[in-house]
């Protein structure tokens, strides 16, 4: 039960943080890159970046690990595109 409560609290706090961060314009990445979005899993971030590059929405991308995933909860990954 304690694990469930802990994981629920972690997921809820990350969701609130992601919504709060998503509402601000981000330009703290590498020069020339802008933040496209925040994702909970590294493969999700890389998949969106790859798909956007293949569809010519951006020429390059990288994923920044803000909070790594663990066995209890997703992490937080920022997708930066140019």
C-alpha cells in the first residue's frame, strides 16, 4: 500500500510540474533549439523527435533528461528541436 501511495504522489507531482513547465516559453537549451514538449519516457521523447525529423517539421532534435525514470514512476524528458 505504501508503494502505491508513494508512486501515486510522484506521478501526480510530475504531472503538475509538467503542466507548469509546459506553459512557459523555454529557451534554455542549446543555442538555436526550442523546447517542443515534455514527456514521461525516453523512448516517447525520442520517437516524437524522430517522427518530426522524418516529417520535416524540424531538422534536428535531442532529448534532455530532467528526471530519469525509475521502477515506480515515469521520469521527465524535454524534447529540444531546431
